C-alpha cells in the first residue's frame, strides 16, 4: 500500500505516512480514553467560564465531530480549553451569555479567512517567552478563581480580588464543615492528578480526572455530606442561536475587540499545541493552515449554537497519543461518545461534585502556570525572562489581550535592542579626533552616537575623522545625525573626514568621472600601502586589460568618502590632505 500525503489521507482512519493500516480496536480504545479525560474537563471549563455545563459538552462534541474530522492535524484533540475560561467568564460578565455566540461565530469566520490566505504559520512568529508568559498569566488566575468553587464558594471577581480574598476563604472553610468536605475533595483531586502517573501497574492508564470524579460521586452520596453537585439540563434545550439583537452588537467596538482577542488567543493556542503534539509522535505532521481552517469551522458552528470557543487542548491530545492512536478516528469518536453520554445519561452528570471539577481545573492551571519555567528561563536568557514575567504580571493585573500585546511589545523592544548593537570607539591622535563605529546603528543607539560626536567636537582638535565603514546597518535617524554633525563642523572651519558604509562601485577608466571612487580591490591596495608605495604591477598579458588608473578630482560640497583603511594615519600623510584641501591622496 502506498503511503498517504504528509498531512494524512482524506478519509478518517486511512493509512498515515507510514502506509500501515491502523488498528481499529486501538483507535476505539484511545477514543474512550480521550472521552474520559474530556468529559470532566468540558464540564469544568464551562463551570469555570460561568456558563451552563451543557455548553461545555456541546463544544466538546463539536471539537470531536467537526474539527476532529478535518485532516489538519492527525492526533490533536480540540474542545473547550481552560486557557480561555477566564476570558470567557469576563466576556459573559461584560456582554452577557447571548453575545458569546456572536463573538465565537465571527472569531471562527476570521480563523477560516486567516487559514485560507495561508497565515497559519504566522502565529508561530511569536516569542516563546510571550507564549509561556501568556500561559502562566492564564494559569495563575485560573488556580485562584477555582479555589473558591473547591470550597463551594463564589469567587469575588477579578484575579486580583480573587487573590486578595484567599485569607477570608480559609476562614470560611474552617468554620463550615460542609465547605471543609468540599475543599478536601478538591485537594484530593489535585493531589491525585499529580501522583496518579506514578501508580504502578496498568491502573495508571485510567485518567486521573475520571478516578477523582468517581471518588467524588461516592463521597457526595454518603450520609451527612451536603456538597454542591453539577446541575445539568437538557443538552438540546441549552442551544442558543444568536438573533438579530445580538448581531446588532457588532457595532460595538468592545465586541469587535473581543472577537479579535478570541481569534488571536484561540489560534495561537491551537497552533502552539499542534507543534507540541507533533513532537509527541512520528506520524504525519500538522498542516497549519488546514488546521486553522478546521478550528475556524468548529468555532463557527459553536458560535451558531451559542457554545464555548474551541481550541486544541494539550491534556486530551497527549492522552490520545499515549493511548496509541494513529489516525483521526480516535479524536472523532470521542466527540460521538460525549454526545451519546450527555443525551442518554445526563442524570449521572448531576452526581459530580463541583469541587472535584474545580480541583481538575486547579491542576490544569498549575500546568499552565508552570512555575519551573521561570528559573529555567532566567538561566537561559534573562532578557526573555523579563518579557515572560512582564507578560504574566500584566495579564494578571489587567486582562489577557493587554498582557499579550504588552508582552509582544516587550519582546520586540528586546529584539530591537539586541539587533542594534553598536560599538563606538573614540580616541585622540595628534591633531585628529577619531570616532570609529561598527555594528547596527539604529535610533535606539542614537544617544550613544550623539555623545560620541559631541565628545569629538569638544576635543578641540582641528580635524575629526568619523569612520562608519564597519557599520552593517545605518538607519535614517543615525545617518541624518552624522550628516548634520559633519555639515555643522565643516561650517565651523573644521576638517571632517566622513567614512560612510555603502557599496563600492568600480570606476570607469576614462571620462570625467574616472577615479572619483575606487573599487574594493583598489581600496584594499590603498589600505595595505598607506605608508609604503605599492610595488609596480606585473606587465599584463596580451589578453589582460590594462589596470585602471585613478585620478583625484575635487569633490563636490556633498561628497561622501568611502574608505577601508581605519588604521592610524602617519604624520607625513597629513601633507596630502593640505595639498588637496582636505581630500585624501589616492594611491595607484
């Protein structure tokens, strides 16, 4: 059998890049594992987002049946993500649940457009420090916001308020036995999520979230236990198709800003997850533009149904890979199991304690926060560490969009500063003040350039030599400053030798312009023989053209001199400048 295309076959379950037919039993088993991981996460994300639990399940179904069927990625699993929970909660609080569908709908349409115009890889052109800072800025508030549902309490509101209210929450827990039970269930869920993979034997293949949910259901059913459980209604009745009033909200700038925010964050999270999942397996690689279109299609349908936004999710995707899946069958089937469970067994969902789901999300928040990445980044690159920390703190203090934008700006400034490395050396030699520059001279280094020029002018020497031949990039601001300084000092009667960077063009051997500027070879020869006259060239062969002859001619008022020789000039060399009224003698 011939192997499929790099991105996989067009039929779910077809052979991958290796040409090996997938094992249907393994794919079904993997889909059940993903379903067991996805179920509590879908519900928990919905609760954390402040929307009915049914909407999380609907988004999970769409992530499986719609996004999972498209061949952008083979093993990546999509659904409602914890990373967007805070943003969704803020949006619902500000604009209402009805407007969420419109925002998600147009975010999906915009994702499709970005994929069609092949901008999928554009989202990879983001500093890793910004991405890690964004995830940490999402995870930290998520943990603090879910600390309250773990105790059957309501979070105060913003991340800062949630953090400030933790001491009061502890006091309430200690004085309320039922809150204590709920908190212990949540803490047990968090601990279980961390240690479950270390459990010996095949039992560890069971998702930790499912084990925690089972324990929570048993404890909640015990006599005398009165913890809050999940309230799940009719799945179909929870669908909210946006109407004309909601679409009219598109005239609001805040709504448009939310659409853009959802688009950028959901797309970046999905495509970064795709890159991470590709490193987990050796199968077909992700087709980024196709995957972005698939994510857009899923969000478009989710928006029409008024459900939560969809992104690729690392937890579900890694579970899919670890379960042995090889094709898109497993991730597509997991959506079917979600739909069947919600339609046929909704009463089971009502037995799940909310504190257990909150514990699952606290664990997800910790993984997003990833505190170990901060000291690691500090050791690797302290500049990137600053960008990462700034992104995290701004997100926590303000909002996701503001934090990401400021993080991107900080990353750009850091890159610009590092690219604009200008080395400036200045010294005095006899009657000449010399300034030699190398590297990239941009406006970011303009203060250093001005300081060096002013220092040369203040030296009191009658001659200034500005050697910029080592500059690889000279932007308009620095060039303008150097030229203005040169004109100003010449106007004061000083002799200024300006050595500017630029392409060296060969001179014609005849004509009025002959010898105005030397070729690179001639300049190199002049540099090598600044003190000793050059040896006579060998007689050219019959087929060799005679060497060019260069004749000095008076420069115009705006002439710029191009030099390669930056060594100190001998004293006797100064006579040439006097003889030519400030022009250097040409050797040759």
